[in-house]
């Protein structure tokens, strides 16, 4: 995923999971402002929460799908190289 405003990536976790933390890692530049939304059915998303400036979100959510949305561009070219959902 390249950092562009309104860029969105959806991850299917395969089954409903209890999620406590999401971490992103970006190559080049700083992490862009991003948020995560959760869904049980892949159609209806809710619980939008912004990741910290370090690309981390601590949460207490249940979801089968997680959507990462870029809100603003990074200060330089940046590409998502890792998305960890635990």
C-alpha cells in the first residue's frame, strides 16, 4: 500500500478474532495519518480509530475484517511494508 489520502486496504482474518493491537510499519518517510475500522461481515465497518504517530493502535475489538485507511499523505514517499493485527 502506498501512502495516498483515502487509500484503503482490507484484511480478512479468516474468522472472528479478538483484536488487542494493530501495528503498521512504513518504508521511507514518516507514517501517514491512518485509521482502522472493524467488521464482522465485510460489508459494514465501524469503530474507526486513529493509529498513533508511531503507527500503533491498542484496542479491545472483535472482528473478522480490518480496514486500514490512510487519512493524509506521509511527509515523503512511504509504502506499507508490515501490518500486524494481534
